[in-house]
């Protein structure tokens, strides 16, 4: 009986303990929330100095950082989005302190948030704005020189702001902003006198300490006498009444404190504009991703300015060295006193002064031999270059953008004092120019510009003028930055040190050659690639010897190498009797490598490369997630080729069209050797071949992408060789043009991660085309016979390819000059033509 009672007691205890444990587990989340909430009052009731990390004894007199206090008006709903973006971009660089003013009970563990008592997040935020100014006055009036009121959708270039405000006397009452009197609908309804204005709140408002001292004690009165719903109008009215000053009447404030009227699309496009470059504040930036994007761009501009300033300082030091008769290249003031105490191994190294201190000039480099002479490229409607295989080419967009930057900068410099001089000069057209790049010193330009001179003061006139510009865009010092990974082998570190040494040699002598072969870095990069299967697909008709060479190359690259994960699929257009040697060759390879996958397809009829490749792509030999590498039997390749294919081919995203190296006719090369005019013995060289920029026959693409209904494989109506690759490329480009962008515009959609675009679920199949020279893919020369029965477009393409493989321009020139009969014929014809 006693045993039964004990058992019941233990059972009761177990039930009670189980219920308690279940209750705790079930309510764990709620307990955690309560636990967090218990700290919120302490956080919200922090000392004002603690919120902004300011020491109580810091003042304007004893601290260099107490320059400006920036108050950012925000709301509880925007603390994790826009306010957080502000704090982690320009907010970290304020030359003073920053705080975010929000409604009562607002809280953040990261941001310096001030929760204003008795204030909510209703719009318009009149009370919030006035109470923020009063808070600044009450706690920080003697701690800062300037006070700024801004919103959480404003970007501020803090270094420009500091430079601007340090030129103004902060001890006097100042009320700085973009002056306004209301729009046309509100004009006369804001109770403003004819000589009154206000500073528009959007781009930001700046008050000196004296202005805030005069206005803040009267804020309760201003709050009781509101005449409009606009908080910036009421602040302007309060400042006008109690500080006795209006907002700055200055037209330039529209560009200094810039407001973009594009609404939600503001700053979503190209950021390279005069308005963005010249502004101190930019408004509105409505989405957090746009704030980060804008900050990254502005940081780039700041880096350019700092590099230019460093370059100017180096040049000034070099001039002073000459004036002081110091020994050149020693950089020593006197015995034991160096101008630049830190060497290249120090993190404080200021660059190679012997290079950076050279005065800009177009004759910096003095060639000692013919090969050192720098070629000038001619700029017209197209670019003409003596260094390229094709002397005439289209001016690339990046080069155009660089020219536009140069012209814009020069015109800004010319018109810097246009208002004082009563004239302005406008750029109309680049007539022609010359360009060259010296790897040691920079980019040289000679430009002939058509300008319009307009004089609008005194005797007015408009006159077209032409001016030459001589410009050198100097290079700054080379920087080698080591990126630390999870593990760094000693080999990789040695490679990096070797690279640093060679870069320094190149910079100092111009003779070094940067070359890192293999090593742990290359191995690590290969390990990070996907290992999707690559299926080599080629079409062939005859050419048995070339096929044998291709198989030997395939054996060495794919079969004797571990983890190659490659297969071969060959499409034959031969009669069964002619096909047997090819099949025997495949069987022999299969016997030597039992695990090798070597498939083949036999087709009949007239040869069609497009038909053969399309048939192979649709066959069951290839899976949807396999990479298809369409290749020719004349190609040679290496193990690195597989890495390039996997790296540059992306499922549903990117197609890879490598630019292969095509060999010239080796028999014609003997002519250059015979006359001693061939110094190029490399496999890859100007005289041994060229990169086929307009060849698209070699292509890597996933099977599921090429069979996308919008592409639908190759065009099977084309007979023979050629044009099928161009048609495939056109289909891919057309797909991208017709497909609307699937990326969410952050100006229109929610930028929360929870609704980010799921690429796999949408599957837009937008395939970008990636092209890059690949020195591991070499097209071995073979004679080309163009069938006159081909269609005209195919025939012309064949003739062009045949002409390109004849030889280099140097070879053509040598053949022409060494043929006396031909030269005499051309000379006589020229004389007859002149007569």
C-alpha cells in the first residue's frame, strides 16, 4: 500500500514538472520579448551625451570633432531601413555627431535614437521638427558650431559640407538652405510677407549656433501660432521673427543643396551628372539600396579627388626640390632627414615620388630604340590605330565616356569664373584628336574642340572658336592588396610577394613583366568552380587526320586528367563506308580509357553544321543541366579551357562565346623568316596569328538554355559551314531585348529581403553574352576553299575568313615591298592617275 502511494506521489510530481517545462518552452519567445523590453526603458532614458557618444567635458574649444550636430528626422517604421542606411553610409563620416529623432518609445540597439516625448509619427511632422531643434538647444548648444536639420532620405557629402561651413562665420546668425516661397498653388496662402521666405526642409537646413540660441527659447510660442501645415515654412517664419534673418537668398543653393524632382525615380539612373558631382546634399533617396549605391559612387569621387591632391603635392615637392638645389632622386633634405621617411614595405608609404612628381608633359618618355616609340591613335568618327590588326574600329563606349569626362572637367575649369568675367564658353563638338597610353606615366590626349564663345556683359557677341587641348591623365601609384581567405598557404603568400616585387619593378623600370604561373591561388580558384559536366559537340565531314589530332588532344586534356568530367559527342556526315576509320579511332580510345564516354551520331544528306549541332543538342546523350561546348575539329584546347568554360557559363544567366586565337598560314611565315623580318617566334604573337573578334563558332551554353523556346536551338535551314553561329547569337540577343527586366526596381518595389526575386521560380531566361580572348583555344591553320555554290552571305563570310588567315599586315607589307615588279606597276599607275 505504501509503495502504491509513493508511486502516485512521484507520478504527481512528474506531471507537475512536465507541465511547468511545457509552459516554459511554449512561452519562451514571449519571455525573451519581455526580457528585451525590460531593457528598453533604460536605453530610451539614456543620458543625451551617451546617445551620441559625446564626453561631457568636450566643447568647441577643446575638441576638433565638435564641428556640427546633424539631427535626422525619421519615424519608427523607417529605423531599420532608411535610417539604418544613413547611419552606415554618410552618418559615420559626419565631422561631429549625428542622432535620429523619432516618436516617443522609438528604440534601436544600433542607432543613436532620440525618442521625443509627446511626439508621434504623424505627418506633417511640425511638432517633431520644432522639438528636435529645442532638444539640440537644451543639450548641445555649447558643444557644436553648427546644427543641421535633415530627413532620413537625404544623402550628405560630409567632406564637402565641412569645407563649405568652415568658410562661413558660425558666430553670426546664419540660416542656410534652399530658399523658397511655396509653389504656384500655395503662393499667397502661406502667410508670408513679400520679403519673407523659408528654407525648404527636403535638402536640409543648417543653423549656426547663434541662430539656434536666438530661436529655441521661443519654440513653444511658434508651435502655438502655426499658419500652415508645412513644418519648414513655420521654422522659417520662427527664425525670421526671433533671429531676424531670412533663408539665404542665393541661386547657387539650388545646386549646393540639391533636390531632384523625379520623385521615387530620383537617383535610380546614371549617377554621372554635374548636379550630383557639385552637390553637398542630395534629396530624395527613398530606398536604402539607393543610399548605399549613391554612397559607393560618391566615395569613388572622393578617392579620385584625394589621389589628384596627392599627385599635386608630389609635383609641388618636386618643384621645391629643384628650387632648393637638392640632389635628384635622393629625396633627402639634409643628412639624416628624408622627405619621405617610409619605404614601400610600410603601410604609410606615399608612393614612388620619382614617378608621381614628374611635371605633366607629352614628352616625359624619351625612346631609346624604335620599339620604345609610343603610337598615337587618331580619333575621328572612328578610332584609327597602327597597333591593331584592324586599323579602323568603332570608338568603344568606355573610351567615349572617358573623353566626355575630360571635356566636362576642362569646360568646368574654363567657366569657373565665367560669371565674374561676363562670358561663358560652351562645348559643341570634338572635331578630331589623338590618343596614346604610356603604361609608365598615363593617358595622353590632343583634342581639337569646336567651342562657342558667348559674351553677355558689355558688347554682347557669340563667336565659334577652335581650340587645341594638350592633356595628360597621369596614373597614380600601383596598389597591391592582399585579400585574406579562410586559409592561405605559404605558396600563395610567396606568389603575392613575388607579384608585389614585379609590380614595383614594372613601375620603376618599365621592363618588368608580371607573371604568376599556377600556384595555390590558381588551384584554389579551380576548386571554387562548379564541376558541371561539359559535353564537347562537333560536326565533321571527312578530314580523318585532323580528327585523329583532335582525339589525341582530348585524351591528354580530358581523359588523362582527374575530375575533368567531360564527354564527347561527334556528329558525322559521311557515307557508312567512309565512316568506319573514324569509328575505329573512337573504339581504340574507348579501349584505352574504359570509363570514357564517346558518343556519336550519323546523319545523311548535304552537310549542315547548324543541323548537326541542333540534332546533337536535342539528343538524349546530353542532360538539361550539362554544359554544351560547341567546338570545331581544328581547335586545340587545354585543361584550363574547361575552367574557363565553367567559370563563364552560367545556368539561365550567361552564354560564353570565347574569342579564339587563329593561326596564320605557316608557309607564308617563311617569307618573313627568309628576309629576317620576323622577331615573333611565340605561338601567340602578332605575326603568328590573331584573335577572332568576329568569330562565334565556339560557344558554351547549358542545354536547357539553348532549348529555351525563345532560342530553340540552331537554324537548321542553313546548308554548309558558316552563318549558323551568327544566327544563334542573334536569337540570344533578341531574347534579351524582348524580355522585360525581371529585377525589382528598388524605387518601385519593396526592398525587404523577404520578397526578393526568386530567380529559379521566375526563370526569366535572360542570357547575357560574355566574350573574352582565350589563349588556351587555338584554331590550327588549314587551307580554306570557299564553294561558289554557297549563298552569297555565306560565301562572303568564307572569303573574309580566308583573307584574314593569309598573314599579318607586316607580312603583306614585306611581300609587297619585296616584289619589284609589283611596286613599279603601282608607281606607274599612281603617276598616270596624277596626270
